[in-house]
């Protein structure tokens, strides 16, 4: 397989939850009608794609909080405004023009927990919004401990789910000024490209102070005019020969760890906006892979391949770069590999997309029309050894 113009590397403004944390609500869905600040939820509260505008449209669900201990992973969901979590929410009157009733979300001082507010419902087909946007207004009243003085802003994460672990990557949005409303727009197509299944959306919006970038404690913000807006036209997508979005536990289990060289004997896998792997590196010779067997043979001749990858280091960055490659195995056990790509220059804790042209010529008699296995191979490159998580997502082969 040949690389397309060497390396096509696109840095996405999509950062997922790292370090083994929970990337979504993980609390199931609920379509129960509750009240917020004494304001009823009903069909009269908005129409079509309006989720919240003065009150909550029950056709899009109800407000929830999910919180888990970042050390143990144990979590709990809440459906009331006042609860035992670090997050409380209420309906308040805004003095700002163009804003009446708004949702105010307050984070307490509880440390070591990841908390988020979201609107959850039963699964629904939102395919009509494929070319549209998720739009909302945000007003930060207190940056709390989340403000980065070096960068001059704090970051929020926004996620849309389709039944955990099916979800989009986090979209990180900056908030620069306190007590000033700002409107944010996120392309639905970008969420789909990072793994969202529009036919089964159960969390229309999940928002939290970014857990990759700062503590959540002390943050207070308001939300208003939350809506999905339909677009025009259609999205042309190439035909998929193979796709893996790691949207189920079964899909993660289908990718098996294989040790090829060095002393590495184990990696630890988990799902969080993709498949996270924590390798126990032992030497600069370590070479391992995650490999999946295909249910039926595929043809990769003259196809395109792409994958998304994110590195989450334990400290400020990988101490040495890693290399990785996509490898195919045919029915006779012969292998063909892309060139190896190196992580040098990839900012830590950000998703990146890599694309390659697979070409028409393969060495060693490799049968490109009879591919039975696909694997991501990972190589250590030096000392001190890399330390941290490697996240993979949205592996695709298309025509």
C-alpha cells in the first residue's frame, strides 16, 4: 500500500475524553417529563429542532447530570436540579436582551470527579439534520478553576451520543469573556465523521468544562436557545468497503492484542470516544498490534484508507514519538503495509486524521482482493519510552 502524498495529517478541533475517563453520559436514556425551576416541559416549549427556548421541548428529552469518580470510574446519574453531584442546574431569568428564561449550571468544589449536564431521550432518528448544525448560546458567569491564563480562555466540551459507547468526539469550544453571551455552531456532519450514528441519537447535547484541560470546579455558566437546525442539500459519501467506529463493546473486543517484538506483554483497552489502549512499554524494540478478523473478505485495490488517532500522555507529551501503520493480511497469510507514520508534531490530546491511497500494486504476491484481516501496528522508537494512552477511531476503507 502506498501513502497518499506521504502523510495527509489533519488536526481536528475534536478532543475526546482522555486518560480512561468516561466520554459520555453512560447513564442510559430517559424520556420522562420533569420540571425545571417550576417551568413545565411540553410540546409547547419549542418545535421541530428547538430543544430549549424559555423551556425544554419534551420531544428532545429531559435534563440529566452524570458524574463519575475519575480514579475508580464509578458513576451516578441524577435527574433533579438539586442533587448530590458537583453539578446543580436551575431555570433563571436573564437580564440580557434576547434572553428570557435560561438554564444556569453551577459546579461546586468537589475535586476528582468528572461531571456533565446533558439532554437525554429515547433513541430517535435525526437523519434529517445531516447537513445542519447544533446551535446554542453560552454565557459564562464564573470561570472557576478552568480558566487558562496563558491562553486567555477556558474550554468547554460538547458531545452528542447515540447510545453509549456510540457517540461523537468532543468538540472543544473556547469561552473568552465572562458575563457575555456568545452563539456557537457545530456542524452535524463533523459529529458524524467522528462516529455519531444519526439514526439513533439519544443525547442531543452534552456539555461540560473540558476535562482534558483544567479542573471543572467553581465554573458557572448559562445556556439558552439550544437547537438542531436543518441544512440544505445532501452529503455525498464514498462507498464504504470497511468501517470501524468502536461504537459497541463487541467491536472493541474484536480487536485483539498481538505482541510482535520487545518485552511488551499487555495493553489495557477501554472505550471512550473510540478505542483507548494503554500499553505497558518495556523497551525501544516494542512492537505490537491490534488486529481484527473480517467476517468476509474485502478488496482493497485502488481504495482509500483513513483512521483517527489521539495521543494522551501522562505528563506534557510523549517522551519519544511512536510509529504506526495499517497492515492487511490476505487469505494466504501474506501481509501488505502502509508506510509507517510517526507521531512527531501531533499535539497531545487532540484527534488527528490520517489518510492514504492504497494503490494497485502490492509486493510478494499479496492478494488485495482477498483481505481477511486488518491491523494497526504500533512501534516504540526510543528511550525514554512512550507513556500514555493511544486512542483509535473511525477506521475506514472506501472507494
